[in-house]
């Protein structure tokens, strides 16, 4: 649905990317600073897979509203 004010529909997605990147950097910092004993699979899941799935679903949701 067009709101008529020219606002970018994907603005929330761009803000979500910024928030996810900041949160990922924070998590990665604490993983390395505290010598996290978690296996590499779990670290990759937390830092890569979950944010990618979240951002993909968010993108598809926002794109379908257009």
C-alpha cells in the first residue's frame, strides 16, 4: 500500500540491519573476550544463521506490503 509521502518501504529493514550488525559485533566481542567454550557450530548459528534468517523474513514481509 502506498502511503503517498515517498517514504522508503524498506527503511525498517535498513534499521534492522544496523541493529543486527551492532548486536552481532557485541556478541562476537564477548565470545572472543571471554574465551567462549561453545562449539564453532553454535557460534556460527548465533552470529550468522539466525540474523540472516531474521533479515530475510523481515525483507520478504516488508517487500510484500508494497
